[in-house]
C-alpha cells in the first residue's frame, strides 16, 4: 500500500490519478436527461428546446441502474444529456473536457455547435472546448447505442433479455466526466516504460501546441526524497529521453514494484514556453519488469506464480460503474483472500482501479471487450478503441498482460478460418508494437494462435478428471484438455512452442445467498446444497489445479455474483460469502514462488 495515505486518498479522488492537474472541475452529478427514440434531437435540432429534456440522471451511471436515479431496464438506443458548463474563459488558457467512457457513439455539443464525435463504448477521449465556451455555456451530449454484435460490447446482452453470462446493457455515459484548465501548450500524453536492468525510465512525451521554444522539465522523487530531474526540448510536438532513476538509498539501486512491496515513484512534468510555465502534471510510475523465459513468467527477473481472480466489475445498483470506495473495498478483499492479482474481464475499467492495483500491489490482466460477429465492420470497430486501450494501461506497473480475445467470441470459426486467425495474430503484433513491455494473450481460453501464455479455461467440476486432463503440459497443449469446452488448445496451423501454460478460468462453483431476487440463477457444475459442500468442492478443485506440474498460475472464477450468475466469492453486494481465511488457504497451495499475503 502507498505509504503516504494523504497522497493515496488525494489521488483516489481524481478521475485520472496518473495525470493530475491542479485546476480541474468534476462534472459528475445531476444532468438533465431524455430518451430520443425518434431521433428528433438531431434531425430537428430539438435538443435545443428547453422542454426536450424531461428528467434528470446522476452521471456517470447508466440509466439502466438504480444509482442513475432512473433505473429503467428498457431499450432506448438514443439518449441525450444536458448541463451548464460554468467556466469563465481566461486569455491564454485552454479547457479540456474529458470523458472516460460513453457507450457507444457519442456527439458533444457546446451551445448549438457540434464540437466532437467519438465511437467506442469503453475508451476515454478528450475534447478541447476552448473555442466554443462563453460566459454562459451549455454542454450537450448525445449517445447512441444499438448494442450491435459487430461492436465491442463485452458482457452486455445483445438480446432483449439477459442470458447465460451476459447481463444488463449499459447505454451512454458510464465513467467519469471532468474539465481541466491548462496553458496554450500542454502535456497531451506521456508514456513511461521502466527498464530495471539499466535502472532507467524511458519517457515519450507529447505536447499540444508546442513551438520551437517549448521545453519539458521533470522531477522524480521517492517518498519525498529527490532522485533526479531532467529538461529537454520539444521537437515537432514530441520529446523522448531516458532518465537514470537509480539511488543509493535503495537496497539494489532501485525501489522495485512488486505485489510484496508496491513501491511507486512520484514524477512531476512541467511544460515551459520561453521559460514561462504553461502546464504542470503530477504522476507516478513503478519500476517493474515482466517477461517470459521458457515456460515460466518472471517478475523483476524472479519466477512469478500468478494467483488471479476473475473480476467482471459489476455492481447491483451501479452496473459497470463504481465509486472509488467500492473499488478499494473489492481489491482489499482480493488481497485478503490470498490472490496476488485480478483478470479484469470483458471490461476496460475506471482508471482509479488501475491506480489502486498499483498502490496496493496487485497485478492485473487488462482485457478488450468482445464483439460477437466477425466482419470487416467488427474489425474496424475494434481498431477504433485499440490504441486508446493500450494507452490507458501502458503506464500502470500493475498491468502485466493484455488479453485481446476471449473464448473465440466474435471469431467463432478461428479453429479453421485463416482470416480470423490472421485477425487475432494481427492484434497480437499490433499490441506488441504499441507496448512491447508486457505479455499478450491472443485468444484466451482455447483455439489459440499467437500468445505469450497458453491460457486454458476448464470448468470441469470433478477434481480427479481435472487433474487427469493434464498429465504433462506438452500433452495437454497438443490436445483438448478441458472436458467442459472440448475445444483444442490451438487453432489449426498453430502449435505449442514451449511458452508458459496457465488455467486462466476454473471453479465457478455456484452458491446463491439470496442477495438478489432472481427467477433463475446459474453457475458451473452441479448445484450443491449448503456452504460446507460448496467450500469442499472449491477446495478440491483448487487442490487439483495446484497439483498440475508446469503451470505458471491460475485464475479462479469469480470475484462476485453478477445478476443471474451466482458463482462469486462475494455476493451481489460484494460482501463475503465465505470466510476469507478459508479462501486464502485454498488459493495458496504449496507453491513457493510468487508473492503471498500471509
């Protein structure tokens, strides 16, 4: 945990803890709202009429949730938002409007002027509204979401009702909205890649509005102690350099980031124009390395056994939207139950979740939400969010892997279809080009192509036959080890090449504590009666997984109950179903490598 608790909670209250400016305004809260099923808001400019908006909504919650103050589980594909933009424009200043996620297509208006269009329901975007604001500005947002199977929708049901493990839809704004003030020149983006072998941090900085006299200065500190500083000119809007962050007070030149000791360095960026301060950004980074060597995963050049839990990030009253306090409570429970990380599933999470993983010492797999119909249109839709997906995670030391596809969703014929194989392999190499510092899993679950980890899903509820399916890793990888999916580990024309092997989904034992009224609930395997029987089944499955030689880790399904799915370790209210100490002992096993919370 971050040693400076004051700084920890200050960062947690900012929507983007890794890029904090002093002058910012929280735009969450009550907005005017309406449904626009006939699309008159756009076709007839009806959104400008005072009586067009007939209700209010609490942003950033989707209208389908109770916390939105609307709570209607109805299909309204076009929605509008309105609120005042109380900004007095100052000469020489710029005003940046940030949306962390709006599902799916979004149009932004200031007064009667259209200023921005964005497509992609999971990734952040920024709008420079400087030229559009006046003394009394009004902000309008139009969101359109038909939940088509050609767009990445993750776990949102594309049918009229929930089914299997697909849940209530999310429409419109569902993550943070805020406004920042900067100078005419400002830091648009920074990428920070640690190099622990050389005790250095590689910086790639992008400055908006930069000229010939623009300069970036920076200051690196660790727990208040100065480590180093730097200054560099900006050329064509970009500045790159490598910074030596070694110090004598560290035991081995560096304060490494790991689950056992999640050290974070503070870094400040200043953009100067002819010596005048234009922008100041507070951030942080961690010195951490993740790599594959043979069939093992290494964290900071030490073998690392992953004990992950599948985290879908749904709340009974907020849908996919949570408060920072809820995120903190979930991750605290993850640690208490003995996991050293989480696989964030089919969702691009709130930036504060990644910050908490950074500060608390939990590794994380980031995952692209899936589409469900392969075509050139779905391919194009993935790429609309792909770069932003990488950019959102690239500076977080907790993020050690990207999952690009899950269980052949959207590429259902990948086992034989060369076009679908090429698509997944293309995503793999594109991610490698954007971020070569992390592991990449191509198609998690089965029918894998290019992948740094062979990741298998196995919901076999019989511990004995589960163990028997993995007599050795080479045999399992060459066949179809999961008796529940019966899918090949690899697609045709692809084969195991000795990389690490992991059971990245197992368990899923159902136990319904009645925290939500559900007509029918489900989990994996035969439904058991009573908590004791459920705990024994979970323990037996964990023992089976621990006994398989050659695994680099596992991921247990799942953290919490989600709507009709009741196989969580926590209930719908994210409270414990079981004694966390009992879960911790199950997950620990007898592996000596990796990091345990004892």
